[in-house]
């Protein structure tokens, strides 16, 4: 397929990608543009996208509102078919989506970009499969009575995305919102707009004009305009807790529906039984995966606070350092690369500053001395850092670094480790490693997080509710229950026959 969204040009010109509003590819009404920088090639601009503002948001909301009545009126099997067709179309172009992801975000092709596209496809298929479940109930109220409920779409959903895995986060929101009968205005992050525009292009042939709209632009301008817009019935936001709190306030002030998927500083607890001689390598590999080192640690669910029982502390650190130290940092497009690049200079400098501060703390032990590395043509490359003997109250153990930086804290007593794990304003994910079922599940149940994995470190399970406790957010996605609660409202109808 030949895309309008392509970064290949005949000459050296940087291509301009328009945004998608009302079935048309349009530039910003005021004609302004923003550069999209490839993080793996220092300061190389690979495309320009419109710097959308409030007027562009108005136009997109108007298109979404006018498309909504006909979209919601369809039989659910028609929306189901559209989602299945979109999934097939993405699958046919999966490699090109993955390659674009690698260039747009710096996430490595093999370890991140391809799995991200697979999740996108899986979620379009999952929500197509449950399309008929957005349904109400009938009360057995006796003869002469018909008391029933309907799950009606909310209207227009404003979806605001972060840059760390744009397609996966789009996958959490768009298929669920659409299949429930809503129309959508999506705003990708400034640093990761390209794959979302490509998604709109691939999906467009299967959706009526205005059902899916993409507005690119700055968060404080276009994002703010979406959150405050009276024509947006629900804001579905994924991003930092700082911006998320503000979004919650603005949406709350006009009583708009809102779901907030925010940051994390997730604990990962290793019990001695998970680090026996025959298990230690597997557990370390799972801890590495859970820390999302292969996404440069740029994951809200990264298990970035590692608590290791003192009985196995030293051998476990040695095994983990050997495995993490062997990761290959390099060009996101290269097949052999395990870890790509940090998204931009600001984030790169912020991660470096956290590491510098962490290394200066009294009593810290530097187990893996990562930091700036410049393979290839420059770019924001950082190799992993592991700091041990950390105290749970240091800034590096409390704040979300959002980089390849793991802190390790020893523990002796289960009450002590659960207290430390829960001593956080975040509550998104957690990981428990133990061969003792009672110990593992008891710990999992006592952790204050929305998602706990036991003896595994992988990604979310399609079909299960995902979301945060505490300042990690409000609302659930990924599941039919989450989607019914998050993208519909209940109407009760009482009829005397
Ligand atoms: P961010 O909060 O800076 O930005 C997220 C989005 O919000 C972007 O599209 C941005 O343009 C927009 N935005 C910024 N200011 C806004 C405003 N005033 N009004 C409306 N929108 C605004 O986050 P980021 O740096 O893009 O992403 C990293 C953060 O996202 C991390 O904290 C990470 O933990 C979090 N995250 C959470 C999840 C989750 O599922 N819980 C998933 C991925 C990322």
C-alpha cells in the first residue's frame, strides 16, 4: 500500500504529514507545523506534523459529533466487522508499523516494536469479539412490566496518548471506544505521532468519515482544548501523574467522564525460593523483562524497585547484572538490538540526572554502571544502570525515573518488604517471585497495586482489567468489564405493558 503517511521522500525534503479530521487529511487551520525528531539519529527531523490548536480540536469534535448518531445506530455486528477488517489491514502491514514505531519512538524492532503491533492487532480482534456484550439487562418484574437497561455509548471520546508505546496505548482505547458506538478524537504525544497517523490511514477505509479523528499538537494547547471541550463526553488519558491530575481537574470541573492511566514505581519482590540454583537465571530474566529494560525502562509498569531477600541477595545481583549487562544497546531498526533509545533530549538528561544523584548517595553500591553510550550515528542511547543497597526513601526509589535504571533494596522479613513495597504514592504494577504458592499469593493480595504478576514479568493480558491504584490512575482498560464501565453509560427504561 502507498501511504500519505510515509517518511521516504524523493530528495532530502522532510515530508509533511497531515492530520486526519472528518475523513480528510488536513493541516492546522493556522498553518503551523511541528518537527518530529528521530531519537536514534540525533536531531534528525523525519517528518513534520500539524501543530493543532483549539480551532482544529473544534473541527475534529464537530466531525466526531456529526458521525456519532449513525455510528451508534448500527447493528453491533457492523462495528464488529469494521474492527476485524482493521485488524487484518494492520496485520498485513505489521512490519511497516513496527519499523515506523522504531523510528518514531526509538523502541527496538525485535524486542518492542513488533510486540507492540501484535498487541494492537490482538485488541482490535478482542473488542470485535465482544462487540455484542455491550448490552443491558431485563429485570424479571412480572407480567405487565418490561424493566430493562441499555448500555449506551457516551458520545465522543477524547483519547490522549503518551509517547512510550503509542500503538499499544491507542489499542487500549480506540477499539473499545469505537465498538461501544462512540466516535473518537485522538491526540498522540508530541514525540510519537507518526504511528497513530498511520493507524488512522490504515483504518480509514473501514470507518465512516468522522468516526476516528487524529489531531496532532502540543499537550498544553491541543490536549488542553480536548479536555476542556464541551463536545468531548469522555477523556481517556494516559500519561504522567502530574499532567493526569490536571486533566482530572479540568474534566471534573465540567463533570465529563474521565479515565486516567498514569505513572508507576512498581515493586518487584524476590523470595529465596525463586533464586535457588536451578531457578536463579529464569527469575533474573523475568526481573529484567518486568523492569522493561528492553523499552529503555520507559514503561509505566516497569518493576523499577527490586526487593531481594538477603539470603539470596549477592548471587541474585550477580546473575541479574550479568544478564542486564549483556543487553545490546543500539540502532532500534537493527535486528540484533535489545534496547533502543530514550525518546528525547529532555528525558535523556532527566534520567542521567537521576543516575548521578543516585550514585552520590551514602552507602549506594553501583552494580551496573550504565549511562550515555553512542552507538552508530549519535542519538539518545543509554545503557542500563543497577544501583544496590538503596534506601526506599531516596528520591531514585520514590520517583518515576522512566529510564533504564533499577534500584535494589535488601529485605529480611515479609512484613517489612510488603510495607516497603506499599510505601509509595503509586500503585500500578507489582511482581512477586516465589515457589511457595501461599507466600506468593498472600503477598500478591497485600500489594496495593492494580496489577500483580507472579513468577512472570511480561505484558498485559488481553481481556483482563488493567489500571492503577492510588496516584497511578482511575478506570480500567483492556477488558470487556473495563470497556463497558468506561465507554458506555447505563439507561434504565421502565415500561408498563
Ligand atoms: P505526559 O503526561 O507528559 O503526556 C501525555 C500526553 O498528555 C501527551 O499527549 C501530551 O501532549 C498530553 N498533555 C500534556 N499536557 C497536557 C494538558 N495540559 N492537557 C491535556 N493533555 C496534555 O506523559 P508522557 O511523558 O508522554 O508519557 C510518560 C508518562 O506516561 C509516564 O509517567 C508513564 O508512566 C505514563 N504512562 C502510563 C501508562 C499507563 O497505562 N498507566 C502507560 C504509558 C505511559
